[in-house]
C-alpha cells in the first residue's frame, strides 16, 4: 500500500509544483490536506508515514473516532511535536449538536457558514479554553444545493465572526460546482479570491485571516492558479487502493453527493 500511496503523492506534488510554476508561486505556500473519508485508517497511517500531516474528514463522528484511534496507536502522545501526529480538518457540513464532541480533536473547521454555528463553536471553545481556528465556507457557484454563505452576505458575516472571542477566523473555503466546464470552476475560485481580498482590504478578517481552502482532485490546479493556500485531495491520493479501501460508512455517499 505504501508504494502506491508514495506514487500517488509524488504525482499530486508534481501537479501542485507545475501549477505553482505557471503563476510564479512557491509550492511551500500550498498546504496539502489528505481527505480520507473513503479510505481505511491504515491508509491514514500510510499518509502520516509519508509526511502528510493534514488529514481531512467530512463527518464529525468519523473524525473523532479516527482521531481517537490514531491517538491511541501513538501511545497517547498528544504532543503536536510528535512528528506523525495528524492535524485534523473538518471539511464537511457540521451540525450544531456535533460541535461539542468535535472540538477537542479538530485543528481547523473549514465549513462554518452561519452565525448560529459559529456561536455554538465559540461557546464550547470558551469552555475548552482555547480558540478554534475556522474558515468561512462560501457558496460562490450559487448552486442552491451547496452549503456555504452567499457571496453577498459573506463580508458581513466575517465581520460578525471576528467579534466572537474564541473563534479565530483564518480565511475562506469554497467548493467548485461538479461540472466539466472549466471556466465555471475557475470563476468560482476567482470570485472567492476576490471576496477574500475585499475582506483583507477592509480589515474585517483580523490578523490571522490568510487561508483560501480551494481545490479537490479534479480542480486543484485551477484553484492554485486563483490563489488557493490549501487543497483538499482525496481520490487522487488514494486511487488504486481498492483492496485496502473500506466501504464508506452509511451516509457518506449521500453526504458527498449532496456536497457535490
Ligand atoms: C470529499 C471532499 C474532498 C475531496 O474530494 P476528491 O475529489 O476525492 O479529491 C474535498 N473537499 C470536500 C469538502 C469533500 O467533501
């Protein structure tokens, strides 16, 4: 399995490098998040072994379960300086009743799209005594089925979020529409990047506001051309693992279909 993962990872890194080269960006600016929602825990260990520490899950319960299992596998060493210790990214839509159990494990929540959700996170973060880094999810394609706040409402919401003392607004996240139309994909990323720049220019984001989480297996090059700092990649990293891959747990497929 490690062989296969190493090859896949090398190919993805090459594609990231090539996209960066086209626009004169440093590949070191791009954080690679391995999205593991369709694969086994062994595949996650494989990625950690290969030095990929940022791991993304789309369901809160699954993230918690896996974070606990991996924590135990490392003998309970919580130190973030433990080199193989993953950083967990919550990338799927988050229900408020899952926030409390998620927070102790999560390093960055990409999918905040309402004040109510943000307030719930802030309340539990206050009890935990540490600020929780979040991204504001933008619905830049305008598809009604997509999660995320509308472009027109985003900067106001960003401003509200910065008043919550135990949230740290780090930037924006978006998903492109599921389409072969490359210019529609590119426009979605462009619109999100423009919104990001607007928020920075008007100083509504706060000092930590610098992340743009954009790009998946099918569209990460376009996202990098438009300024992404954080790509979320699943299938391109884990293809060819049929023997090891687990079937998605109940609900994941619908969730993925719903998220596009
Ligand atoms: C599943 C998922 C990804 C990764 O998708 P791939 O096409 O497998 O790379 C990225 N972002 C989100 C929000 C996802 O749900």
